[in-house]
C-alpha cells in the first residue's frame, strides 16, 4: 500500500548539516556519519518510518 506524505518541511541550515527526520524521529544525520546518503537510503528510511 502506498502512503501519501501529508506535510514536508525543508529547513535550511549551515555548517554542513544535513539531517532527515520523519515525525520528529531522526533517520539520517550527515553530522554523525560525515557523508551524504544516497537517495535510495533516504527513501528506504522514510518508507520504514511511515510504516510505523
């Protein structure tokens, strides 16, 4: 079953910060890993969180 995203907010930041959160739950942090994720990793993380 496909889910629709009801709301998406992009928050500009500085200092190399790149983080992705779903419903307040952090699913990726460039600050922690030191690297940008690939697109599929972000999509997989978002999909998993939306299933909860």
